[in-house]
């Protein structure tokens, strides 16, 4: 029982970070129907911007975090302006392919600028570990969970309680209709990409804080694929649930199946789960029920 | 940049040798390949150390009894295909009489080249791989007569750690050991041999865990080790500078408070101090080279003559790169890599000279020189000599990391080093 | 008020859709544009609303003016803000996954004044059926309700000129009548309307003037009553020729005549 609580708990904490990765994919997918394959690289860019502010310039965390996120949002906006904007109105596939190219391009740039060794990453947040002897939740994952959840909350508030959020949702549904009603769809897409890269920076900072930061950290971005496919490509709540499912699944497999001799099974388990989910619900667990008029 | 320099240098060398020596004289050609860029990262230090070393050999070092070595350096970008292709290209371009020694760096290239090197070309091949599969009991001189490794195999390294546990275990009962290794050829290499040996000498291997490079969380792995009540954890198959290592050490430090963390060659490293910081304190690891370099780089000369030599070389030939900070891309971040490049150059000079002294400067002559080699490697192993009959340099030492966080300006930075806690161990002399 | 001068529009650099079209909209009128499928009616509205770029089309010649200033090349948001020109696309351009209220809110996005809430209530009183559905997703509303919502959304932008693209598409005749009634009322409240329609009958009843478009050109122009009584228009768009066509040969003659016009 203790094992179960431990596995589910630590899985959920990491899962919340995955949710945030999923959210970033979902935001962009909803707005432009493109899948952002450069998510891992965006994550590393955001983390490095924060790294420079916090570790190199020694700004206090409270200032460095918002500044870092703003810088990440700026970077996302610049990338969108240069690479994505010319494609608005074209097929989403071409945008998806551009993100693939962006992934390679950004990775190469990062390696040129930062090299490829690891940068140590200690945030020194207050210790809030829960340790009852048998149960143990470390401080870093708890902080990651809290921050991820609050980022999720902020995004939800923005989307569902503000006029800009309403415009984002309208544009996400149909760019042409939104433009016809005076919503500047290009501007909205810029905002979506900026918000997405700010969120992703939070995920990147938390993941870097678990270990260290290097350009190779971008592999973690691939975790977002099972998350959004399980949760549903266009569902924000689905990203939350999908992330938790992937996190818990990894941790359960790690606790219960790997000791039985299935060593390394943890890596593939989310994808097996993904296959099962897609067989039952092709749109993902919470993919939008298409409004069909009869 | 390096490559251009290299091209210019080799052009000059070729030209000068053409002009200076009689046309009939046989050249000595050597091919070296290092990963200086590529997916694992920019590691130009290899090339710098090698270039400085070879230039010294051909100049002040006196060459091979006065004869100059024509050397070629290729960056194979950590890609075995490139390594193989480069070798094939040089084999096709150069005559067997002149091209008498080649070096490589990774296991991935050794496998596809096994037949080509050992059966067709029969050219001595020095390699940076510590693969147990190729240099261990199942491979070795009988199977791959022309392959030589510049370090003890991972199997020997893990066994040396097990032996250390056995010798140093305090408390009652069998020592309980957990193995954590990467799900790669590297992580799996040497692990079975180590575990078999542990059982033989009466250790309990209580957990075997695969921990992937792409991990974001090590809580589960550490909890498993805690449940298994492991007292020692051997962490094998990872670079000390990678993110997953930092995750593991940070988590282990908190979850596994009384557990001795241990590891193999590339985890025992000054880069680990920089990346894992305090979490690395107290780590015990085995390495095949002396790792005396402190963080930050100490100004006082090292005790070890080889390290001293490497520092002298770096200060003399690369003053700029030597001075720059660790975060600079064009800095000598890791002296081990620089020393490794230099090691190759010195090794090449040594065996070629031996072969020349024996009067047979050919591929077979170099092989004989390698087989008969008994050397102290400029005092690298504390003055101990080793022989090359196992086709590996069988020397290992066990180190303990001491890391302290120190306030410098407005930042806390890690300081510390890995210090030897045993004498050099010669794997050939131990009855495993 | 709004004038289009010799406009030529090409899609994807090759497909010429508008071949030099000129027309003008006067203050306070309901201008009807009728024409067969592919005549270029929708393209005309897209060009005027500034959305032609989005569909990969280019204005290669001509000009669009509101008053004396050219609006060619401006984006839809700018055109809406500067000229009070709102374009209601065909096929009920409402956001299916937003509630009716959210739809109205989204349409008011380009406004920055504080009266949005008040206007929303006011607009909803024009369309009683919408009031009871205000918290329901627009996708679940009926076709007529959606079309009303689309017009209501257009009203939220406070338009002076309203471009309506086939508001009767897919609606039952009774509902169409209701929608056209609403358009007429809006016009009476001072909004100029450009109405593109296939349903020429109903449209010409509420219109003041009309144009007939064919293959990217204006082929006929006149007062609504004149057009309604025009023999060709009756034959082709009203579907009620005085005497039924005797043979296919006659139809071909009309076709030829139309080209001449």
C-alpha cells in the first residue's frame, strides 16, 4: 500500500510537469493545427534564458523567474514571427514540418552558443520534502508539481476568464471567422506561441532543477507526444490528465514491473498505454467531441 | 578551425618531408581519430592534446629515432560509420608499408572493423574503448590480435569496485550491492562479469536497475534501492557531465542517505563535481587514469608526472584555452581529455621507437613492439610498470570525491577533487 | 460611401476571379449582388473586407475606397476599426465551440470601450431566440439561430456598412424571411448593407439597388424593382420566366446575349 502511494504520488508530481509540456503542444495545436516538434528545443531555450538571469547575473529567484519567462515568451514570439507567420493560412502540415526543421536549427544554435556540456542547476528552493520514513516525496518534485499546477491555472484563467483568452479560443476554432470579426489572428497566434514557450520554460526549469541543464535535455520534450495523444490533441484538461497518466504509468511500471525482470520497460510503457487508448478512443481520452449537426 | 590548422600542418609536414628527405625514404604514417564534435558534445580537447603531442614528438621529442612521423587526425563526430569510412579511405590511399598504426576511440567502430583490421589489413589499432566484450575474457588477443585498448575493461573496473567493497566493508552480514546501469551497450558491458564476480566473492547483489539517459526523475529508482536495503550502489555507463547523472546523484543523496555511491571511469571525473556539486561528495569510483585535477583548476603542479606533463603542455601550447573558464566553449574544460590526446601521441612515439629499435618498422614490427611493451607511461601510474600482454593497459585506481561549496563573490561554487584512496591496481596481477 | 473601382483579383497567382469590377454603395441603402456560383461574389466581399490575403489571393489592379481614402491592402481589423465595415462570411460564421454569449464577446474584441456588456444586452433584445440560448454552445443552435447569431455578432462590432454573404444559405423559407426582416430593420436603423444572394427573389424585395455579376464582371445594374422585372434576371435568377423556355437553343441564345452585355 505504501509502495502504491509512493509510486502514484511521485508519478503524479513528475506527471504534472509532463502535463505542462502537453499543454504547450495543445495550445499551439488548437491555434494552428500544427504539432510543435521543436518543443524540446523551446524548453532548453527557456531554461538557458532563465539560467543566464539566475545563475550568471545572480538575480533573486522572484525576479529571475518572471523575467526568464518573459524572455522565453519573447524568444517564442520571435521564432513564430520568423518561421511560422509566413505560413498562416497554409496547410498545418507545412507548419508541422517547419517545426521539425526548427528543432534541428535551434539545437545546432544552442550547441554553438552553450556547447554541449551540462550546466549545474541548483535552485535552492525551501525544503518541503515529505518524509515519513516509509513514504518520501522530495522537495524538488513537489515544487515542480506546485509550479506546474499554478502555470496550468494561470493559462486556464487567461483562456477562460479574459477577453484575450476568448479571442484565442475563437481564433483557435477558425482563423478566417475570427479575422472577419476583427480579431487580429496573426497577433493572436503570436501570443499563443509566446505563452506556449513561457509555459514550456517553466517545465524546462523544473526538469533542469531535478538534475542539470544541457542541450541534450531536449529529449525530454518527446514525453509530450504520449501525453497529448492520450489526453486528446485539442483538450487542455486532457493534457493535464494525460500528463498525470504518463507520469503515474512510468512510476508504476518502474515500481512493480521492472523488478520482475522487465528491465527498461518504463520507457515504452507510456507508448503501449497510448496504443490501447487510441484503439478505444481515436481522438484521445478527452479529445473534443466533434459537434455534428444532423 | 582545428581541421584547417591540421590540413595546413600536414601539408607543411608532407612538403618538408618531401623536400628534406631523400625521395626513396619510407614514410611513417599514422591515423588517429577522435570525437571532437558531434552529438555527445564538443570535445576539442582530444584533438588539441594530440596535435600538441605529435608536434612535440616530431620536434623536441626527437621523432622515431630522428625520423618524423606523418600523422593524420580525423574528427569522426562520435559516429562509428564515419570512423569506419575514414579508416577505409586511408587504407585505400596509403601503402601497407607506410601506414603502420591506427587509433580509434569507440566500441561502435571496433565491431564493424573487426575483420578488416584483424584479418585483412593486420594493422595494430589502439583504441579508447574499454569494452569488456572485445578486450575481456571473451575477446582479447586470441580473437582480436591487432586491437589494443588504452585502459582496463569495464568488467575489470566493476570487479575492482566489488573487490574494494569486500575489502572495506564494515558491519555484519554480506555487503548488499545495487547495480544501476544505462540501457545501452556501454551500460550492459561489464555488468554481468561484475555481478558474477560479486557473487563469487560473497557479495549480495540486491538490485539491478536500468536507468535511462532521458530520465526526468530518479525517485523510483532510488526508492527501489532503499527498499532493497542496498549499502553500495554502483552507477555504471554514464558520463559524469550528463543531466541524468545529476538527477540520480541529487536524488540519491536525499533518498539513500547512508549508501555508498560508486561508479566507473567516466563518472569518476572533475566534470561530475561541477555538475552534481555537493551531491557528488563522498562518491567512490574507479578510473583508469590519474584524476588529480581539482575544481577549480589548481595552480600548483600535480604530483603525478604525467599530469604535470599534460599541464606543462597545455600551458605552453594552449595558454589561452588553458586560462579560460569552464563555461567557455573554447576552453580546456577537462584536462583528462587533453591528457588523453597527449597519451596517444606519446604511446605512438613509444611503440614506433621500440619497433624501430628492433629493426622492424612495419605493421608486424609495431605489433611485436606492443606485445612486448613494458612501460611506466612516463610515470602515470605512480611509477608502476605495466605490460601489454592482455592488450589493455590494465591499470586502475580507486578515488573518493571530496566536494565543498564555497562562497565566491555572490555565488556559491563547488570546489573539490577526486583523491586516490588505493594504490594503482594492476588487473593482470590479480587472480580474479 | 464605399466604392470599388476596376478591381481585378487573382488567386494563387493564376486563377483570375474578378476581372475589373466597379460598383458603389450609397449611404443607407441595401445593395443586392446576385450572380451564379463562381461569379466572384464572395471574392468581391473578401477583397473589400481585407481578407483576400488570407485566401492567397492578390488584388492586382484597381482600388477600394471608403469615402475618399483607399482601404486596399489594409488588414480586416484596420478596415473594421477605421470604416466600420463588417463582413459576415457565408455559411453562418459563428464559433461552434463557444457559447452564444462568448461568441458575442469575441466579436466585440476589436472594441476597447466599456459598453460591450450593455451592447450585448441590447443586441440580444433584437434576437429573442438567442436570449434563452445564451449559455449554450453555438454549434448546437439551429441554422436560423446561428445566422441570427452571426448578424448579432456583426452588430457587436458597431458597423456602418455590413457585408452579408448569403445569409439565406441552407435556411427554411420562413426562417429566411425572418432573417431578411432583421436585415431590413437594421438598414432602417442606419446601417448600409451589401447583400450577396442566390435567393434573388427575397433579396430584391428588401433591396434598394442591385448588381448582377457574371464571371467576375458586372453585367447588369439597376434599381431593385427594375432588376426584379428584368426579363433576363427573371429568367435566370428568379426562375420564373413569363413563358417557359421552349428549347435548349433559346437558352443558348440567352447565354450568348448575356456575354454581350
